């Protein structure tokens, strides 16, 4: 592989590493909460916002314009508000059911909106699998800065976020406001998802969030080891997916998604042969 190809792949690979870093961490919370599809639902809500913005004159038909981003973020915050208010031990309707309904409605609404837009099929493909090969270094830098701020926020308040994810009853007994910290979790999650969807698409963002965390759970119990395994898996799979997409002339986002699936199958098959880590 010559240096020009390596230079071309550098920015997409850097973007995939940034996505791995933040999503593997958030995935630990999502898996522990048992709201597996919350990322998919928030991502689809963000995509709906971007799709609606596409039809507005102020965006000039550019789904990646700053105005489109803020409209998409506003939709994501609305979803975050809904998800943070439906979590209750006494709720008659499971939280996952509401999340699934939001995903289905947002998907259908996006299709309806796209039926009024030009380049409908192209926008649908970008919404689902993105175009990570087209990411630029300025986008990588802006995304790294944003995710760095979100990561610092979660690190500073890590005890509260881990408490409401791991043992909400104990957290409530300690006086932690579940509803407030749930909203802060989903709102910060919304910032991440809105930026990630514009780069990688709904399906790839979902894989970055869930697959490394699930793979790590096969081999480790502690948060630290899960993060180490998740970050390693995300890095290796990202490198393989980007390389295979270029080598085989395949869509990059879809290739990375399938590579994640194959990697998880291999990890699950090898798991019975390896002594689990603590």
C-alpha cells in the first residue's frame, strides 16, 4: 500500500478511533441499563432532524451545514428529554418499548420527509451507513474536541453516572436525582450521537456503541477491563473495515458494520476456550 493511500485513509481511521473511544464507554452504560436500542433510536431521531433541515431554505439543501446540525441536535435533545422522563420502577410500559416506538416513528417520518427531497436514495444511504471516507481533518478535529469535552464531563461526574446505570435504587437512596442525571446522560449522549451520525450513519454508530461493549462482557466483569477490551476491539475492527472497504471497493460504513459482526462471532466462538477475566 503506497503512501498516498495511507494518507487518504488517515482521516477516516482517526475518526473511527474517536468514535470508538467515546461510544465504547457510553456502550457500557447502555448495556448495564438494558436500553440497548437507545442509541439507535437517538441516532434515528438525529437523522430525522437532519432530514427535515435538508428541506429548509436556510440550510441551502446541505445536510452537513451548521444550521442542519443544530436542528438535528434540537431533535436529539427532545428525544433525550423523553427517555429521561420514562424511566421508573413503577412504570406500566417498559422503557425499551417507548424507545422502540420512537425509533419506528422517527424512521417512518424520515422516509416521509425524504419523499419530498431530491436525491432521496443517496440521502437514505448516507443516513444509514454514512460516508466516513469523506471525513476531513477539520471535522476530525472538531469531533475530537467535542467528544473530549463530553468525556471530561463524564469523568468528573463518573460516580453519579455509574451509580444510576449500575444500581439506580442505591443511587436514589443516596439522594441522587435519577431524573436529572438521566437527562444529563442522554443530553450528553445526544451531542455525541448527532455528530457521529453525520460522519458514520445510524447503523455504524449503533455498532460502535453496542458491539465492543457486548464483546467485552464476554471476557470481563469490571468496567476498566471492559473498556480496555472494547477500545481494542473497536480499533482493530475499524482498521480492518477501512482497509477491506478500500481493497474490495465496498461501502466503508457497511463494511465496518459487517466486520464488527464477524469479530463478535469469532469472540463468542473463542470464549468457551478462554478462562474469563475478573
